[in-house]
């Protein structure tokens, strides 16, 4: 197999003869069914601890003002050439085909456990369960594979900080 053929199959080289690729059916999900794997939907979630960062600006630094980090989850739907067809984010919560759904925007993150009651009463057996055991998904998206339009070849999930703080810690 030549380098050009490999680049064509991976959609990194533009095809000049015909706009139809041999593996178009594979990209729309037939290959997944062929492998006896049934995937109907994927859940993407982001969790983070409630963290306060100093606000920017001289006045805010002098007053020692802080703001909570706002982490956002976004999705790009791209064609075979990597061009963005549609975006799904906190202001546009669904694409036209409704194959990707944003579940809402959480602005503050998970509250510190010392700030809330450490026990939650269970009405059935009167035993308390630790709040720490409960999983909170602050930002989440659902991807319905069967509803993806045929022109979508790449799905890109992006985690970003609304206020521009580093995500390294």
C-alpha cells in the first residue's frame, strides 16, 4: 500500500477523482455492528472540585476577590476533512440531528464536602450514607451513535475553562 493510499484512507489527503470514499460505510458505524458490538450511546462527563481562583485585575487583586472555576464541555462534529459542521456547547445544547445533547452548564463545580452535611438520611432503613460516596457529574453530554448524520466522520470532545484558568491541576 502506498503512502498516498494510506493518507487517503485516513482522510488526510484530498481525493481529486471522486468525492466518494471506499470506507464511507465504515465511518457511519457499520463496522461497529460488524464486530458484534452494540453501542447505542456514549456518555461524556467532567467532574471537578469547587475551586476559587483570584480574579484578574489590579483592583480585584488588591481586594483579594476570587471567583469559582467554570469548566465547560463542548463537542465539535466534523466532516471527513476535519472541517467543523456543527458545535454543541452550553449555549447550543443540541445539534440539528439531535445526535449530541449537552445536559446543562454547571458553573461552580462540586461543593467541598465540609460545607455540606456529611450524612444523608435514607428513609427506608434509617441509615446514613456518606455524601462523599455520591458521584456528581457537573458537565455531561450524550452522544447517540445511531442519530449521527452520515457526513460526520469525527466527533471532538473539548474540555475548557470559561475564565481561562489552567486545567493542569
